[in-house]
């Protein structure tokens, strides 16, 4: 009975662990069709909102071009870097144009709806409020 229980737990846990250990290269994710959102918040506000909600799961990649930042969402702190989403932030005339691309893998905690919700809920002035 105990052996059966252990095998059952292993059979259930293996797919969940595989889903968590997934992730793809930024090149692959960049090639995926994006979900586009326009936010009234600035690029700095959105970086602050994403970083505060996602903490170590968000890696910020600034560019030399002002108003251009990428946020890679996944596990960059592990020895085997894995990303599940790429969020492109580009300064627009009023706010920020956001593109969210997904690796297309299910993840129990990092759902695309969560990422979209953080972007949509971010208010202008979030970066200066800190």
C-alpha cells in the first residue's frame, strides 16, 4: 500500500515539476505573437509595478534607447535560467505600449493573466511613489 502511494505521488508530481522547470529562450519567446496593451502608466511605473509584484521572477533589461525596457519573467536566479514571458515596454506619446509574449507553457503560478493584470492595474506615478 505504501509503495503504491509513493508511486502515485511521483506520477502526479512529475508533470507539475516538469511544467515548473520549463521555460524557453528569449529568442523563442520573442518570435511568438504578442498580446498588446496600452497603459497610461510610464515605462518606469510599469517596471516598478512588475518588479514589486514579481520580485526575483522579473529580470529588467534596459536599453540605451530612452523609454525602451524589456522585462523577462521566469527564474533568472537559478543556475538554469528559464523564462516564461517577455514583456516589451516602449514609451508612447501618452503612456506605454506593452507587448506580452508567452512561451506557451502552463505554469502554476506565473499565468499570463497575472502578468496582464499587473500591467493593467499599474497606475501612473507608481515609480515616483516609492
